[in-house]
């Protein structure tokens, strides 16, 4: 059996930056064990397997795998897959129009709007650049207790005094996938963070209770960004992720929890992947009504990089 695949760089306008993604088409004949082996072979933070939708009104059913396990939902696979399917099928994207892509994920149906961004990258990158934005499948919810400050500092290679800024404190939050959110005092401190695998397993167990640990700070390298972030998930085979849309989805709850935004729509930009040499930019839009989040949207650009066939 030969299956077509594409790779894309997500949350970036330039090839060879952002978060790489593999998308395998026509994967209906594959079971979970085979999908996991293929994801391990690609060895990217996530690989998507596209199948026929259960509801004919939707575009596709997808399953998302890290090199170590399956995820119910993730942001950069959602953005990248929607861009790819829209570009493969729709002439309106080529002509600068918009498209709506409906993806059946394990977390539920995710609606993704895709629009073409005109113009080629100035450094000779891909000519086709598309932007995708989706409503999070579940509003952010706070999870259970967090590890102690000493344990958190130890697992990410920092000292306790570097954890926290303003009124931000570590919290666990989910919007379909759970993360431990760790505020860090500065860009310099977050740049020095390094996962301590021995302590990681002793604190979280070998599997971990959340998808990963998301470090963020209010200091940024680019003036266009509001937060600078890193994400570690060594228990899933992802030592560090260049851009984490699933965490950005839950991060909307963190912003509202600590910043208490007024009613209206608010936009935040997260820069990530800088320390890896794969800079990424994630857009987070927050709708607040009566002092509570009513909707969160995650957006970013994606560019195609390669395509081919994998023999199964």
C-alpha cells in the first residue's frame, strides 16, 4: 500500500521555521498501532492521519499522533491539515478567497476558516502562504492541583525565584488537551530552562498527566508578540515543541484567570520556537462576555514544504 503524504511548516510564513507537520492522506486502512509506527518514523512533534469523515457534511476525520502517543486534539495539526486540505481542493484559495474546513477530531468537530495570504516570502520561501483560524473545541478549564514550586523549578532546570511574574502563578489548564503552565520571570531565564528527565519522571510519572509543560513570560524578543514561550513534553517523545496550538488554546484561560480582561475581543500573540531556531507566531483571540471567556480562537500561517509517498 502506498499513501501520499505532505509536510508543512505551521505557525510561520517561511519554510524551515515554525512547527513541522506530516499529514498522511487516505489513512482509512490503518489501525492505531500502524499509525503510531509511522508517526515515530516521521519523528516530528505530530503526524496527522486523514480519513473519510463520518458525517458527509464534514471534510475529513483525522487522528493525531506524537512519536509516543495519540492526542485527542492539537493546534498545529489542526491548522496545518486545514490549510493543506483547502489548498488541495479549493480554487478559491488560489484566487485569494476563503474556505471553511470541518475536521472530525477525537475531541469533537473543529471548524477552521482558511484564507490565502497573497505574496511570496521575501527570503525566497514558499509562494503559497495560507492563514487558518479555528474556534477551540472546548473552552479552557482549570484542572487539578499543580506540583510544588520546588518540583516545578527542578523539572525545568530553573530556581524557584525564577518562577512567576506579576500575579501569574503555575496552573494546569485544558481546552481539549491539558498542560502545566509555568510563568517565568524573564526571557533570559526561560532561555536557560532545560528539562530534567530524572526529576520529570519522579514528579509526573513515566507517562505524565498532561500533554506537556508550557513555560511563558511577558518579556518578548519581538515587539509584535505579547508572550514568549517554550513547551516541553519528553514523556511523549517531544523534548521541545516549536509551536503548541493546543497549549495556546488553553492559555486563553490563563490570560483571563490572571489578567481579568474586560468584555470585548482581545488579541494576543505568542512567540515560540526561538531557542530551537524555528521561530513561530501563534495568534490567540479571546472573546469575553460578562467577565467570562465566551470563545477562544487560535490562528496561524502554514506553508507546504514537501510531498511524497510512504510504503506501508
